[in-house]
């Protein structure tokens, strides 16, 4: 009689690795971008923001307008 012995631990671990690989593929599709893609997008956004800010005619809402001191200030006297 010639029987084949099956190692159940090896079978179980192989199945677990395949499931993890499948989940990793799904996660790559869902969340995956390389670091270089993220960096490229960040620099592109910064460049666009600087270009828009440089063309602004009025100060941004958060910027306080510069008010020159008036001649009637007597705070120091």
C-alpha cells in the first residue's frame, strides 16, 4: 500500500498566505499609491497654491490688512 501523507499545518498556512495576498491586492487597489505619487501630488498642490496666491488682487480673508500708523497716535506721550 502506497499512501501519501499530507501535512495539515502546511496546507493551513498556505491557504492563510493566499487569503492574505488576496486581501493585500484589494487593499492596494483601494488605498494604494506609491510614496512618489503622493509626493508629486503634494508638490503640485503647493506649486498651484503659490501661483494662485501670487495672482491674488486682494489679501486673503485670514490675512490682516497692513494699516500704517496714523499721525494722531499719542500712546507714547
